[in-house]
C-alpha cells in the first residue's frame, strides 16, 4: 500500500498559495512566515535598505536558564551516594530523577 502526504503552504498575508517559508529575526525574536513568491519579494525589498546597512551577527544563543535554584547538576555517583545516605537515614527519596533539594542540602550539611 502506498501513502502520499502533501503539504500545502498557505500565504500568511493573503490566504493564497505560498511557495516558501521565510525566516527572519527582529529585536531578538525569530519569526517564520509562509509567503507566495510575490509577498516574499515584497518583504525582502522592504527590508533591503536595512539589511544593506546592517552588519551580520552570529547566531544568538538563548541564555541558559539555571534550574534548581542555582544548584549545580549532580554526577551519577554523587546522586547514588545521596540516595543511599537518604535511605539509610529513613528519608523518602525516589529511585530515579531529580533528588529533592532539601535532601541534597541535608546530605551536604552532614558531609
């Protein structure tokens, strides 16, 4: 049995058939818009004076978000040690996944 999947782009400006997805960024936000050849040309022509006077910038990486209130990620070995310590002290700790910060802090105080 054969299957054919067809993707049809719709121009985001006028609702007609689009030929391409145009990606651009402004003020640190990236955008994509599906446009026909005519509307893509209009967009590029409109931006041409600005692009012509601008300097290229490298890809901007999104700032990394720190999790866990700024605590550093634990190694597998340290996680295993903390889990073993917590169990030996009657603390409820999951077998997998993130270890509660209260347990990590308690472990750190005792070591």
